[in-house]
C-alpha cells in the first residue's frame, strides 16, 4: 500500500518512517526540495 505524507518536518517525517517500518511505501511531498534530497540520501533533515 502507498501512503503520501505532506511535509518532512518533525511530525511528517516521523510518521512516514513509522509507516515505512510496518511495510507501507511512503511518498513525501514538501515545498523544501533540500529536505527531500536529504531523505533520498538517508540524511535526517530535522
């Protein structure tokens, strides 16, 4: 199942990681491209 999370701040990122750990495919949407790029390289942007 796919889940879309709006925002990669403290709430969105942690929520997405929790869903991903339970087997969901998580797609993040954020206006800050730098945060998205960091998560692609396994860097926590918060």
